[in-house]
């Protein structure tokens, strides 16, 4: 089937089954185009918490589908490809992290939403890149804090909040690959362009950025700004929505420092790209693969996510 036919079939199935299709900005354009809602990880969690659909299909990575199940336990949650994990979530196994927390009594624990339910279960408050600063600031200045798993986001938060949070040593394989040299190359070619970067990038990259923020914040900036050109230092899937919202503006992806694909000018999350229209179609048709969780674990993981949602209203 061609893309257009598949998209029609997917919409037909979604309506017949009362399913809502949620997609992250990093998925491929054809998947974003067929979704009911496209957003950053905070907005996707907020949608999952409030939807009245019977089925939630999460076109994103596994922790995002798990978050849907944690927040909407009575709904069937489907993921087109369960192999779509996340290098940050993988870098922080629940048992090792629980031991790390035990070794640091007196600390409150803040975890990025890019974690497994087991890691969230030993967390006080979850954050996304949209609300991380606000959540960190909500703790008294003298409260010792642990932040996991992204050392780059953690260092960035330490620098802007003046904290000295203890950091877990994880990183995103996509954002780690951006280098100052490649950004400077693009700046030389496009001197007027604003540099937009996700806070999962290394400090040396963030120092070159005009705007640092979550995918939603970077997108909103491109819509609201009077500027015409943007160098985008995050996963290249976001360029689709940026271009849709501002067709007259120019968006320049930054190539990774070491590209596995000769001639590749973009930076893609290989996990997000496992989500294809074909898999989405089969997953809706067969109502499988489904994401489930033991109830005791689900409840423990729910508390820190609810704490985040309360702080993000
Ligand atoms: P956002 O919180 O900006 O959606 O980012 C999620 C993510 O996986 C970044 O790599
Ligand atoms: Fe995880 Fe990085 Fe992919 Fe985001 S881009 S889902 S942090 S591996």
C-alpha cells in the first residue's frame, strides 16, 4: 500500500476502534501527519492523562508508551514497535539506580521522563525538558538532589539554577553527537541564523545556542520569532513541524560529528525511526503489541509523574 492509502486505513481503524494516535516530534513525517496529536514528551503525557479514547497508540519510544499506561491504566496502550527504546532510559537500569539512591540518603530524586517505570518508582518527581527547571526550583535551596539519567541536561540545570545536583552518568546518543565544530560550520554558512538547541546536548554545544529548550519550546520560538533562519540542534524530525508552521522560514539541520551514513546531513534517533506507517497500521489492526505493567510498579511510578503534572499546570 502507498503512504496515502495506509494513512486512510489507519484513520479509518482509529475512528472505528475509538483509538487516539499520539506522536512525538521525532517520528517520521508520514507518522506525524496521521496522528491525532503531535507533541513533546510533556504534552504527550498530558494528553495520555486526559484522553477519553479506549485505545492509546503511542508513536514514540517505549518509555512514552509506558507513561501512557501509568497514567491511563484502564486503557489499552499500543506501541507500533516495542524495540523502540531510548539510550537514556537504557543507561539507567531500575535496580542499579535504586542502589544509587540508597547510597545517598537525604537526597530527593528527580528523574527525566526518559526512564523506565522501575527508575520512576524510586523517584520523587519526574521532569521533562519543558518543566525541569521549574521542578528543580520547587525544592528548597538547601535540599540535596539527585538528577538522572542525563548528565548533559543535569549539568545544564545545575548551571542555570545554581544547584549542585548529583548526576547519573547517562546521555542520549543522538544529542551527544552534535559538536561545536559542526555548528560553527553552519553558522559560517548562515551568519544570520539563530541556533536552537535541546538541553540534552553537551555544554560546549549549548554555549553556542541562542535558545535552549524542549522540542516544544524550540518550535514555539520559530513560530513567534521575527527571524527567518534557524540552525536546529536536535533530532531532525522536528523540522517537519517547524516547516509546516512556518513555510516561509529556513530550517537547517546540523550534521552529527561522526555520521554512520555517508552524505547524511541530519541527525536521527534510530529508535524513533523504528515507528513506521506499516507498523502503526498493523498495530492498530491487531491491537498488538500492547504495553502492560505490574499494578504495584505502575502505582509507584505514577506518583512522581502526577507530582510533575501538578507542578506543570
Ligand atoms: P522533549 O521533552 O523535548 O520532547 O524531548 C524528548 C526526547 O526524547 C529528547 O531526546
Ligand atoms: Fe532517547 Fe535520545 Fe531518542 Fe530522545 S533522541 S528518544 S533521548 S535516544
